[in-house]
C-alpha cells in the first residue's frame, strides 16, 4: 500500500498545532509529508519548509503557488490531501480553493467565519466529491468513542441532561499585548471571527456533545463576558441549552479560569444512568448505572466496543492521549481518501468530523453570540445540513 502524500498550509516549524497535525497524520506510517506553504511570508515559509525537510521544489512561497504547482503535476504525484492549519480567517479561502480543485482537505476548527461561507463550502465539497475533515480531535479519543457507543446502544436510556465544561486559564491576563503569538490572533476579530473563547474552545465542547449523543440544539440562552480589560472578544461563556429531543444542557467555556490548563469535561445523564469523561484523564470513562455501583471503564481492554478498540494503539495501563486522538481523526481521513481512490465505500468504523460538523459548529458560534447580545431569554438555534439532496 503506497503512502498518501500530505501537504500543509500554515503550521510552520514554530507553530504548535502544525507539529501536532503532522505527528498525528504520520503516526501510523501510511502518510508522508511532502509539500507545504507553511507561513504568511515567503521567507518564513521557506525557512520552515527547510527546517522540516521539504524538498526545495515543493517548499512553496504561498498557498496559491502550492495549489497551482501541485495541479500541474501528474495526478499520481500530487498531494493526496492538504491540511489547513492557518489562523481562522484564512480557512475558507484556502480550504475552498483546494476542495474546488478536487484535492482532499483537512481543516482546523472553527471551519470558517460565517454560515454563508459554511454553506458554500458544503456545496463545493458535495460537487467535487472530495474528502473534507474538520479536526475536532476530541472525537478521536477511544473513550469518547466508547461513550458514543454506549449512548447509541441505550445503556443510558433516554438522555435528559448534558453538562460540558471547557476551562482554560492561559488568557487570564492580556498576554496578547505582550507578544504572545497564539493569543494575538485568537483575540483579534479580523482573524479569529466574531467569537473568542466560545469559538476557540466552546466549539469543541459543542462538537463533543454532538459526537457522543447526537443531540441537536434547538435553543440557546447565552451569557458571554470579556473579563480582561481592553480585550475585543469574549473570554468566558455560560450557556443554557435546549435540545430538540427535550434534553437540557449546560455549557461553560472559559479561558480566564486561572490555574486551569485544558480541563474539558463532559457528563451525560439519561433515564438509566450517567457517563463522565475528562480530557486531562482521557483513558477512563465513568459509567454510573441507575441501580448498580459505578463502573470505571479503561482504555485498551477487550470489553470495549469495536470503535474504541480500533482507536487504541498501546496496551492497557500505558497513557494514550492528545496526539493519538489526532492520529485517529487522520486514520479516518486516510481510509476515506483511499476508498475514494479505489471507488469503494470507506470503513464506517473509522469516523471523523466532516464539513457538516464544521458547519454545525459555525452555526452554534453565531447563535451563541446572537443570544448573548439579545434581550430575549431564548434564541432559536436549530441547524440542519443543507445538502443538495435535501437531507
């Protein structure tokens, strides 16, 4: 089996998330990193490409040069997919151009800035037939897949309540004014979009709940706050959520929770029991049946569902986490790319977030911001995929 060829836009040698994407994509040995336009200026892009070992001929000054040059190559020599890991404001332009050209895309979240862009991108993906993934990487954790399986198979009964928290403390002070690169663009509306914390990490929380439960939001009551003086976007959010099924939800999304690191936590309660998962201790899933003692399910064991076992690489007792979760998303992408190339259906046991998940996330951010700026108690927030087939 040949290795798939990976290209990247953004994610230069000094970028945290680019390195994580490359490590995840290359982990299973089926992908090679061969091309990139890795920074915002030709000088920085070329320097990053050289540092990462790209050949001169595929170390591009810009993403436009990369797209043109790759399309000029024989089809069997082109990149098989491109990872877009730029700041948010470039996602739509870059992802759309590569998808429209027939090249498969992996895009960081949030997918784009607006629902209009998201709808257009959905249609481009449908028309071109490309594989398009959005890296909500928390869906790649084995125990998240186990939780999803247990909800689907009825272990919790009918879902009544969901509590999800994503607390960080790294923006508790105005570090964007002190040269912190990651803070600078995330707090800049021109680059980040209309939302701060709710777009950066709240979108992960929304997607995690959907990935586990399949619950669709019907209404939102949101309170967004900017605690740090002089900051232009929200850094804290508290939401009440109504789901179409009748279930209720609470979401906290904060980047000013001093002392927190990356505390993503979800609790799901149904008529027959509850589940709890913590991202900082990701190898354990707590199952609380209504009439039985609490059970602690552990990653890597044979009693887990097939999806969770497939997402596991090392034996029980060995920590497995963040980069492996990215690798699981990329495993699904590469299987789908190979299936497209071979004219067959992809393996349904290797799921990954798609362009529709990305569009749902954009809609969620918009409706949360709308709710926070409104005097109404509840804001309608229903979303459905607007495919050409009318699904």
